[in-house]
């Protein structure tokens, strides 16, 4: 026994001796990962309209037992109203909500999930340490990645869970692809995560490439995705097939002339945004230089990976192509659609940059580019002003209202918000946690203004971005 311990100890010492630089780089990356994801979380993390809406659903599920078969509304609509995301969004978050109903805790779940996905990705054997290090640095220091991995939202949960699921798939790929039951289960989980946000369409279509050599399990993977839509079917049956009618209504309007010119214009703006969001923020260059630079990099990544023979390279190339084509489906140039793709963009870019490090000149070039990337992105994110809709600010406003309300020995109040009253969701949730009752007919009325507006009788608080009023 003693000899085995000594032998193991020698192997550990030898490992550390032979891999000093790799270990040092890993420590730097992971310390940076933890610090950047949790520092100033309260100042920068959104907690306002959608965040309050979603956490109120979780509150009703836990406290009032109100389960749901559908998720938040999408921006797509048919004749009968909005098309919806799946309800899995809430059920994925519910276990965390059972631990704590704190808005800070629920917000902190998101950067924690990113850290988990990051760790899982570093366990993937498809890529060597150098490749994972470059990809890791891009993911850790990208201001866009920082922005979208630090607050509660269904889109953020969609790409974070997809990152974890994708990494787990690569680790267990041979087992999943060759085993019919595992293919079905993986398809089921993929469908559930896909329904959190449909912007992940490119990923779950691209994963088909790993199943091409096993058609039976390919069908099982697809079957699992289809089965995951059962809650929608159940809701549809209970509500006179309103979802089916709405989807058919949307598709019929989509199949008509749908403005190809507008789609192309959106696509052009997407590449300009890619330059700013994915690559080099704070760089003032001509709009068309941004467009063509991002397009050139994008196409180069596709060509590079198509020329390689490994399955994972084929997957990356196809995911880039499908994401490109998806803009003719979604026809949205919102920056948050780019958030869906950013992890896989950095994987493709990181692998391309690693290929340049095979000679001394290339290594210096990549090192220089990484220093510029890290410097610009870090400066961009951490010089952003304190978010008026940030978590800490919402708690601050709530405390002002609670302090004033306590003078009147009552627990009933009404809150309104300008210019968008939907932004009241976060404040209503926070006061509810303190056993206060929201009642539109309450005598104690409060108005919160973001920006300039005419308030009620008494100003409780005012700064450049927020004013809080009461009617007394």
C-alpha cells in the first residue's frame, strides 16, 4: 500500500513538472472566469421587465401551485396572438428557486451555469489544450459574453444549457451515437433546451451531423426532440388547438412574399454587429469595413473547417452555415440573436487562430491579437455605466418604497413605472417577497420614472436616471 502511494505521489509530481505552463495558464483562465462573472453583478445584471415576469411565474408555481404548459411569448405572432416558447424554461429554473427565492441568488445561477459549461468544455477530448485555451480566453474576456452570461433570461438560459449539453455530448459522443436509448434521451433533452429559446435552432440541427452514420439512432434523436413538444400538444388539446391554428396562421403569412430585401439588410447589419459584439468593440472604422471584415472572418472559418475531415469540424462549418441561413427565417437583427451563437462562433474562431500558431510568426500574431481583444473587451464592459435597470438599483428603489410605506402602517400598495409599465414586474416581485401586497386600488400609490417624466405629489428620490414619487 505504501509503495502505491509513493508511486502515485511521484506521478503527480512528474505531471506538475511536465505541465507547469499548462497548469499556470489554466489557473489564470479559471481565476479570470470566476472574477469576471461575479464582480459587480448587482450593478450590471438586468432585473426588470422580463426578469421580474419570469421570476413571478416561479413564485406562483412554488407558492400557489400554478403549473404551466407554455413558456414566455416570442416576438412572432399569428392570427390568434403570440407564438410561445416551451414551459421547460421555468422547470429548469424551479430547482434553483426551491433553494432560494432571492433575486440575487437566481441571477447568480446564470454565471454559475456558464462556469459549469466552461469546466465541462475543458473536459472535452476533441480539442487539445492549446485550442481550448484560446477558445477559453475568447469566452472569458468577450464583453458580449460577459454581458449575456450575467442575468436571468430565457435566451441566456438557452445558450448556457446548450453549452453544457454540447460539452457533455462531446465527452460521451460515442456512447450516445451508438446507443439507441441514449440517442432518444439526448434528443428529448435537446428538444427541451431548444424550446427555452428557438434561436438555438442552428445547434440542434447541426448536431445531426454526428448521427449521419447511424440512421436508426438519427431517427431516435429526432424522435426525442418531437416527444419534447408534448406539453404544447396537451395545452393545444385543452384550448381548442389555438397553438396549432396560430402556427399555421404564421406559416401561411411567412410563405407569402416576406421581404427578401429587408432580410438582406438585416443580415448586413448583423455582420456589422458581429464586428462590434464578437470581435473588436470601441474601434471606430467605416461601417462597410466592419461588415466585410466580419463576413471575411465568418466565411474563412467555414472554409477552414470544411477542409478538415474530423466530425467536429464538419459540425462547426454546418452550424455557421445554418446560423447564417436562420436570419432568413427569423428576420431579426436584434443583438440578442447573436448571443445564441457566440459560444460556437468563438469555438470556430479559436480553432482557426490555433492553426496560425504552428510557426513562430503565427504565435506572435495570435498573441498580439489576443492582447488587443482582451484589452478592448475588458475595457468596454467594465466602463459601462451602472445599469438603471440593474439588480442593485431595483433593490434600492424597493427599499425607498418600503421605508415610506412603513410610515403608514399598511402592507398594501400600487406601483406604476414610466415610460414602460411592464418594467414594474421586478419591483412587484421584490416587495412581494417582503410580504407586501400589490393592489391597484391601494391608497398608497408609487410611481417610478426611468428618465424624465412628470411625477405625483411627492418626490421620494431622484437622480439623473431614476425618480421615485408617491401620491401623498
